[in-house]
């Protein structure tokens, strides 16, 4: 019986990125052995679906809609920074050097992983651009092949849709290939944003 309970937890944990069967098993036993962790985890996970929503403007996870960033009157609404995932938005937020708004794609174009241009959900961004007076879009996808393809696709699509007065910029060139925003240190990331180039 106990083995069955553990294997059910292991099967769930294995679905998380970066968690193999061995780690999943170790985590499962750890959770079961720590009663307060087990209780709190169960409580939080059960209520998170009701508490958390996605901001209709930027796709950020939030308990308010629009999120705290989109509804902040002190932010510069003329700049939107497009990132692949919300972790990257938080990495940029942590630098404290960016005061514009965001749009989170949720993915880059990665055909090998079954992610195509339609998965970027650009329609919502396009609707937003029609209603807002945006002057600049910072394409802050990763500096790898997928990130470059995604940045080019977004720029070309938005230009085709008639947003040709918007200035498009890319986080600094010259950074190493494969530069990942999520893992960059604050200084490098601030540099990458400050030294963005028009594309
Ligand atoms: Zn938002």
C-alpha cells in the first residue's frame, strides 16, 4: 500500500522539468517524512488554481487581473519588453533597471518541441498594441537560434500588421551565443537591456 502511495507521488513529480525518477523518489519520501511540509504543500496546491490567474495584458501569473506590474501607474507604458517565460520577466524585474511593461510569450518557436508560431499567441499582443500607445518593443528572447528566430518572427509579423511606427530593439548583441536571460546576473542583464540595439 505504502509503495503505491509513493509511486503515485513519484509519477506526479516526474512530470516536473529536470526531475528524473531517482530525484522524484527522493523528493516523495522527503515530503512524506515532513508532515508540516506535506500539509502546507497540499493546502497551497489545492488553493492555487483559484487564487492564481494569468494577467490578460501580459500573461504574468497573478492574483489580480491586470497584474501588479500592468496596473502600476509609475511604469512607462510606451515600452513593452517581450520575454519567453515569466522567470525572465522576474530576472529583469530583479535588476531594478527596467520600468516599462512586459509581454510573456510562454515559449519560443521550437519546432522540435512542437512549438510553432501559433503558440506565441500574438493575437493578444496585437489587440493590446491597437489599444495602447506603444513606442518601443524590446525583443528579449534568448540569444540562441530559437530566440533569434522568434524575435525575427515577432518583428516581421507586427510590421506586416501595420505597426511600422513602433521601434523594435533587441537586447545587446555581442553577448555570448546561448545567453539565457533567466540565468544572467543582474549586471550583465542591465547591460544587455541598456545597450539594446534597434533591429
Ligand atoms: Zn500584467
